[in-house]
C-alpha cells in the first residue's frame, strides 16, 4: 500500500513540474514566485541536444 501511495505521489509531482515548465519557462516568461526554479529548468533544457528544422527534413 505504501509503495502505491509513493508512486502516485511521484507521478503527481512529475506532472506538476511539467505543467509549470510549459506554463512559464517554455514560453519565455519568468515564474512569478520562484524565478530561480525557472532559470534552472531553462538551463537544463538548453543543455539537452535538439534537432534543428533542417536536420529533421533529411
């Protein structure tokens, strides 16, 4: 029972983090309460490799 509660809590926390990222840093806006968290999210995403438009149309 404890494992189910922990996994459900973890799932809700991950969903909240994704929702907050999409609502603020992904659109280029500052987070109203904790701007340091938005900066950390933006730095983490900027460090990941991405495909450019020209690379995806090969």
